[in-house]
C-alpha cells in the first residue's frame, strides 16, 4: 500500500513532522542512544537568542534575498525524498558486519544532523515576527524534516529508527550566540553540500561502489543544503561587522573546527569509505577545497589546506582521538589526559597556520556548480 502521507510531499515543517513516515516509528534504543550522545564529534542541538535573530533587516540584500526565497518557495524537490522505482533492495543481513555498523552510524548521525537543523529552524520560525526571517526558517525547516524523514525510511529497512520526538524533548541543547549560529550553520550547510556532491559525482563515475540506493538522492539533497547555505551567507551580508575585525578569528576557529571534526569523524569509518571506493584523505581534501571556494562568497579568509602542517596536524589530531577513545574504554586516566592534551596541541597547531586572505565579492549569490 502507498503511504497516505509522507514527509516528502509535505508543504510545511508541521505537515512533514506529522506525516506517516515520521509516526509510529519503532524506537531502537541503540540508535536513539547514539543520536543522544553529545561529544565534540557528534551532531548537537542548538538554541540561540531568537529575538536578536528576529531583528535582522534584510533590505540591504533584498534583491538576492527575494530571488532565493522565491526559488525555495517554488519547491523543486517536493515529493522527491521518498522511495521510488530507483530504490534497490538492500540485503541488510548479508552486509559485512563492520560495514553495516559504520553505515548505520553514518545514517544515524546524518539523521541527527538533519533533525538538529529542523529543530533550530522551526523554533526560529515559531518565535519570530519578522516576515522575512519567519518565511526563510519555515522553508528550511520543511526541507530538513523531509531529509530526516527519508533517512529514517532507509534506517527502518534495517530495523532501526531514531526517535525524533524523544530527541526533541530529551537531547541537550547547546546555546550559541546568533553570530556563532551563522558561522556554524553556514559552514555545516556548505560542507554538507560539498560532502554529498563529492560522493554523488564519485558514484556517478563508479556506480559499482553504490552499495545503497540513498546515494542516488544526494544531488537534489545537496542542492537544498546549498540554498540553505546561501540564506546564511545573505544573513551575514546584512551586517559587515560579522565578517570583519575580531570576528575573522572566530570564522577561522569555526572553519578549523568544522574541517577537523569532519576529518576525525570520517576516519572512524574505514569500512564505509572502502565500500564507497573513497580514500578518506582524498575525500577530505576534495570537500575542503570545494567548501573553501564556496565560502569565499562571504568569508574574507580561507584555511591554507595545502600548508605542510595542515595534513600532519589532522593526522596527529586523529591519532590522539583514537587513543582518547581507547583510554575512555579502558578507563586509563593517564592515557586519557595525555591523549586530550595531544588533541588540544594538534588543534592549536592547525588553528595557528596562517590563513589565506582575499576580497569578498559585493554580491554573494552562487549557484551549485559541482
Ligand atoms: Fe538537510
Ligand atoms: Fe540544510
């Protein structure tokens, strides 16, 4: 029987979250517990000063703003994020156990990240009075609810589901000032685009590595993320202070943190990357290059990812992280302190690599070009 309602067809975030495929989800304790984790490496839920965000005046970027909102309202991806005849059957039981575990970890953490965006955007929409802001956040929340719903569809086939209602109520919310939300969310949308499109193009050229059908949906998916990133670029453009002075250091911090987190996290999934036929070091460099090129639209600096200390620093951070995980498992306090210290030193080493400066264009607007 066909789904009566599906988040993919919903016009609003409320409708999407109330759709059949978001309901009656058999909670899998393991998956929800994974999604509940709050470490430096796992997706978090955020809250912010919604009144300050509501006070943003977009009239300085009105023309680009209206175009973007019209494009999002036209909703080219309505109905897209659900299974159709392109969806292949997956033999979950026959999947190599290590790959299965890493792939489920990938799906659960992606689902949590999508839902984290949904919760934040929906809350902004609920609290706001500013027509421009409320409209944007409603549209973005709609997209993220569809993305999360679709990942949960894929997980359900493996007999797993993340209980999103439980997460909303119980997961810890981290407070970020609005400007930090802009930097972090802008980057996560753009790096999300770069990650998905890189995998999509790789599998287009090497279809024998497409071990799950969800990757076929990544192109439209990442175009949504691209638009969300565009919106945050415009929001930052409304106030030049956000991308100048001491804030450039904050931008550098967020760039370093987001790139380093991705590197460490991806290196925890060797079987997943092997199945995709992707070398995680190549993948990281590719994604950083794309994200850096895009982020020049609004950030006056990019990280020097070809600096000799960059790759070495990432590797040191990753090794420290492996040791830290071991130490936590065995309860070895000395090893834990020493691994944490090494991780901190590696991060500082990455952060202190001189950044590359450049001129930011007057108009930020970009189209997804990869
Ligand atoms: Fe998304
Ligand atoms: Fe997004």
